């Protein structure tokens, strides 16, 4: 799924990259990495600690999700 999204973004940004001759993309995978680690621990039958969940909630991706959700809630009122 991620590969499909990345390919679509690259294809759609081809025009912009041509116009500016550069394309600066930064993939931040900390949230996904944290979720994979949690899923791996759970699959191994190990208990998840509050520290594991705290790590997830302090990732950049989770912070962006929290911001988007708060904006969505505030605009729907």
C-alpha cells in the first residue's frame, strides 16, 4: 500500500519536479516502525507495556495524526 502511494505521489509530482528541477521528499517512518514493533511483540505473545504505547504516541507521525484530527473536529463544529 505504501509503495502504491509513493508511486502515485512521484507520478503526480513529476510536473512539479520538472518545473523546479528538484524534489525534496522526506519519509518519516517512526510511527509505522513503532506499530510494526508493537505488532511483532504481540505476535510473539509478549505483553505490551505502557512504555511501548508511550513510544508510539510520541512519534512524529502520531503527532501529525493528532493535529489533523483536532483540526477535523474543530472545522466540523
